[in-house]
C-alpha cells in the first residue's frame, strides 16, 4: 500500500510510515492545540517533496495564513513552494450547496495530492439551509414526519456535513485532513469519524508537573497498525 509521508518529526513512525494514500483523516482538538499548524505543516512538507497541496480555510484570510506560515519559517514565498501550495479562503457568508463542488474543482485544476480543510466545525455552524419544506421532504424527511424546529436544524446540518465529507472522499489520489474543533456543540466529530473517515488524530493539552504541553494520539487509522497512546 502506498503511504503519504507527513515528514513531520516523529509522526510517521506512529502510522507505519504515513497516511494511506487517498484516505480522509479528521484532526480534532480544542481551540489552541495546534490543529491548523499541523495542517499547514502537512501541506508544506508535501511541497518540499514535490507534492502539490491545497489549504482551504473558512476562518482565516489568505493573508493571515501566509503570515502564519512565515512565522513558522515555511518558505511559502519562494518560487519552489509557491507553485506547489495553493491557499484558498472561502468566507463563511459564501458557503452554499456548491461549496463542495468548488473545492473539488480547485483540487482537480491544481492537481493536488494533499488537501486540508479548516474547519468542519465552522462549516457545520454555517451550513446552508433549505429554502422551503419541499426541499427538506424531498431529500431528508417525509411530509408526514413531525419534528421540533431544533431537531430539523440538526438534521439539516448533519446531512450537509455527511454529504460534504462523502463527496470530498471521492477525490482521486488526494489525501485529506479535515480539521475539527471537538468542543463544538454542533459538530460531533466522534460520530462522523466513526462512519465516514479513515482516521482520527486527536491533539490535547496535558498537565505535566504544573505546566501544560500538547499531546497527540492516533485514535483510529484504517489499514494501519497505529500507536494509540498519547505522544
């Protein structure tokens, strides 16, 4: 099986040398644990070995992301890397039913091998809603179904996320990281990862002698004998 090396220090040995090619991985953690940084390094390390990568952000502007890469000493501005990395900001107000197709088109046009989407939590909170009850009943519920407005809202959100991830997984030859905030009330990363994705990487804060440090754990990785204890 071909594996996509992350080339991040100490990470690949935890997953038998890299992510299975064409897999979709959820990276979860509370705010500030470094999920976005992991995604940026995944894209950057791919560019170093000639693999094109796309970073999609619903939260930060392209300018902010590039500034973040600069602070990490990632040489994004050099011609070698600029031709291998595509950063795209999709503002939350522009998220709609065509967003998945837009991302797929970007990846295909750029011939990407790596994709990072930051984040599913923001996507779920800003998921487009149906315009009328006929749209809902034709795709999700029967007209005889009776639910409270709050329940219907959750059904629509989960339906949108389910279809979004399912369609992203159809990208050929692309290994994807989906960043998710595990403290999000709307987004249940555990349920999604169980049914849809190929792996779960969890980043947490752990207390060590009165101070805190980040810990990384591979909760799940299909087709891989992974080390599941925190590192």
